[in-house]
C-alpha cells in the first residue's frame, strides 16, 4: 500500500530578475524620450557639482547656510545617480532586466537619499530661523561641529529608517508571473505589490517611514516658517522685512519642488490605482528627476554669491 500523500507547500520564490519599464505605451519612442531625460540628468549632475565646487573653492561661502546647500547638492547628486543607470539603460538600450538583489540595493539608496533630502531641507529651515530670529548669535549657534553633527544625524536617520525595508521584502514569497515593474527603477511600493503574500507589515512600515520622516519634516518646516514670519513682522521697517524674506525665497522654492511631488506620488500610490500607468510613471519621474535639476537653477538665479562663485568655477578661477 503506497504511503499517504501530504499536500505540503514548501515553495518560496524570489524572482532572479525584475523587468523594468520606461514610459508605458510609448516604448517605440524611447529613443526620442531619452533626449530630454539625458539633458535633465546632465543638468542635475553638472549644476550640483558646480555648486559643490563653488562653495569649496570660495572661502567667503564657508558659512552655515552654504554648508547646508552643499549637503542638498550632494544629496541631489546621489539621488540622480540612483536612477540614472537603469533609466537610461531602458531608454537607450532597452536593457530592462535588473536582478532581485540589485533592485533592493537601488531601492534602498533611492529612498535613503529621499529621506536625506527631506532632512536637509528641514535643517535649512532651522538655519534660516536662527539667522533671522537671532542674527548676532548665528555663527555661535551653528558652529562647524554642530553642522557636522546635524549632517551625521541626517545620514544615520536615513540609514536606520530604511535598513529594515530590503529585509522585509526578502521575507516575502513573490509571484513568478508578476515580475514587471511600473518604472525604470525599483520603488518600494511597486516591488512589494509583486509579492504573493500578506504585505500588511510592509505597508505599515512604509507608512511609518513616510510619516516619521517626510511627514514630520514638512510639519516642522511649516512651524519654522510660521516663527520666521512672526519674527519678520516684528521688524521695524518694510525694507528690513523684505530683505529678511528674500533670504528664504530659494529655500521655500526648493521645499515646494521636493514636497509637492512627494505628496502627489504618495496620494497616487494609495488612492489612484485606477489611473493610467503613464500617470504613475510621470509623477515618479517628476519626484526623482526634477528637484535635482531645479535646485541648482533656483539657487544660481536667486543667490548672487552662488551665481558669481559658479561663474568663476566655470572660468577656471579660484578666488579668496
């Protein structure tokens, strides 16, 4: 008599590769679409590297405000490099495969740099608050040691927040027939929905990371500018008020450029699943590509010291 058969499911599947996608429904035009993407990546890398060189080579810019701007530029370079290889690989060469582990690594760095950027924008708002509310003690409060500690705290916060994410994904059983991603890069919300398992923990932890980083940062930035506005309105003359607010314009624009796409993308991923795939794709590209492109432009246009220092770098001159 044959032994009784037992129905034991021991399958546990991690796809060897995921399949990336460019602009959904416009695959035939990827060659043309790659032109604006290549231009934006070039502007982002060139502009942010110029800011870093300009601040490094200009002693008069060795101040807290510009140190934080250096952090922002360095973060934008990292964010750009996180998506550039796979995006241009898809658009230029139709290279759409990415291994499972490489996908998790890209996802970790992509989201880590996003958290760092949010934190740097918060630090910059604190910098503006101290500069306007207590200008006489500005240099004493924001010393080099304090700025270094803030930078280390920002990086540590991003690493600690995102470190569990790849491991939470690796514990899942994925569907063999659901390896097509919705973007030309690995995004957490996109990857976890390819699993054939309960992803409640992943959803809750992703929501926790969003609220504990970008959510708190945005609220504290609003609080900072509420206090800044209260301080500015207490100044004696309208000219002093305008001068004080002018020092915040670049940062305010950078905040809008970063947080509006972040909020839009979060809302679409949670409530806009019925929208066409191209909407999800374009919003994700705006979130990841546009801020690194616009930030150098904003600061070079609105900040005369930065603009002049960048021009000197381009001319190959170093001044003191």
